[in-house]
C-alpha cells in the first residue's frame, strides 16, 4: 500500500470508528462535525509522520506510534475543549482515540 492509500484508508477508518463512538458518548450535531474536522486535522499528519519517521528515518515504530498517538489525543482533546461544551474532553478524546487505535491495530494485524 502506498502512502496516499494509507492516508486515505486511515482517515476513513478513523471517521467510521470515532464518529459513532463520539455519538455514543453524547456528541450531537455541531459537535460531531468538530470530531470529523479534528480527525482531518490530526490523522493525515500522524500517518505521514509515522511513515517518514519509521520508513525513512528508521526510528522504532512502537516509539513513534506512542508519541504520535499521544499527540493526536491531546490535540483533539484541546479542540474538543475549545470548540464544544463537553465537560470532560480529555476522556472523550481518549475513548475515541483508543477505540480507533485498537480497531486499526486489529485490522492491520489480521487483515492487511
């Protein structure tokens, strides 16, 4: 899979997983659009940096993934905090990101 395909697939899967998770957490209307936009802001950059730092620079995948996933979680929590009235945006972001990361891990381990 080339980088462009990986970017598109990762974003698509992230949206397919995180939007319903956030809906279950009580996000509605405008808040779901914020989730969609936050993912668009963070996911492609994460996938691109993961590719560059592991494939080109040779850093360990687990270390790069850890740093990038923590960064995405924090950035999205800040976006939720600023753009929504969510009471616990860090928890919301953690749950949504944990769900999409876990699903992505399962998909890449067993299907790709």
